[in-house]
C-alpha cells in the first residue's frame, strides 16, 4: 500500500502483478529496482498523478505481486510482463521512469517498443552494461529474519540519510519478503545479471531519440556515479542531475528534490507544457512542489479490485 491507495491486480504470463494506477492523462510508468517495490514511488506517484496517469507495478517476484518459484525474473522477462500489463490497461504510449533494475527495464521498453511508444525516460542510478559495485551481501540462510536482515543491509548501503526513512517505510520494504524469504534469494539471483543485460547494445542505446533525464546519487556505492557519467556521454541530448550526499536510493535520500525534479522534467519534455517565459530566467529555476492534503486518500474510491 502506498499511502491510502490499494494496488489493483492483473494477470500476465508469469503470474499476477499488483500495481498502482492513479490519475488521468498521458501515462507515466514507474519501475522499481531490486529489492524494493512500488513503495519506492510513494511520493512520485501522487505528485505525477496531478497531471498524468501514474502506473506503478510491483515487478513479478516483488512487493505484492506473485512470487512463483520457477518464473523468469530477468530484466528482459520483466520488460515483457510490463508490456503485457500496459496492453491490459490499453496504454500505447508512455513516459517511463526506472530506478536501478527498473531503469534497465525502462531502457528495454524504449529499445524494443513493438507495442509501446516510449516518449521520455527518467533513469535513476541505473546499471546499463557498465561496472557497478554489485548488490550488498545476501549470503544468509533464508529465514524471515535473515531476509529482513538482508533488506536492512541493502537500505544501509543504499540510503545515506537513514533518518529520512520512517519506521513504517522500512517495514514496508521488509514486509513482502517475510512470508516468502526464499523469494528474495530468487530475485537476487536474477537481479545479479541485469547490469549486463544491455551489454553490446551501446549503439542502440546511443540511437535512442527521446528526452532522457538521468538522476544519480554522487555517493552511490552500488551503481557509482561514473556509470551515470558514461551513460550521459552515450545518450545524445540527455541531462544528468548529480545529487551530492545521496546514495543509491536517491529518492529516499532527497525526497524533497527528486519527485518535483521528475515532475518538472516530464511536464516540460513529455507533456510539452511551458511556464510561458520568453527566455530562460536568470537565477534559480523554481521547482513545482505540492504536498497531498491529509485527507487526500479518503476522498478517492477504493481501488483494491480485480481487473
């Protein structure tokens, strides 16, 4: 659950996907990485839904989605499951936002978009065929407590400012693995090879002709900032935002910066909106930031339904 919003559910070839579907307008798809869930987008989904239709699935094997023992959980397979979900939702074009493994999936959707027209990309700390620091230690016996410990180790490595994670947020990241701790091991094994998914496709990546925003934590030990700089050089016309003092889960380290940064980029480059300035303003550029009212979730109908 993200705030007061329950996830909907849809069947794809690998199993059942849980997903959040908020707002109306042009679609924006939010893809989390390993070992998180759509909980990662709890701020961004609400903000983007003010002008767009925000769709945030739990990838197969993660969050509240099914965790089948023999399913293919590779980035390539996950891209296929996301395509199936979007066909189910009759989404033919979208902007795609991805963090970590979710960014790899986002790039695959842009490169192999037979039935989805990707109009813009936002990639956060994404390993695309470039050297990374790897996933923090996951060598545990797979009890529920060990799974929680493994996720805690990931959060300790991935969040520089742990005080910005509320206890309920930490628990939300732990919860999906408690009943099925072995699912974390299956997901980790699949995620371990995802950084090389696009190796050898540098020419294809360089040919991507959509607006691309790269957001990176300068202190990311998992996908170092050098990877973001190399990706920025490879992608013509991309924009790289480096956030000092931030680690891998950059939107957890900079919750007041990342959501409005994504919103403003997509508002301008995807929706084509303008503030009406005749020329770029001098000095700081204002960033749209709005907090949901306390009773916002109570005003919406119950979305926990079978599709």
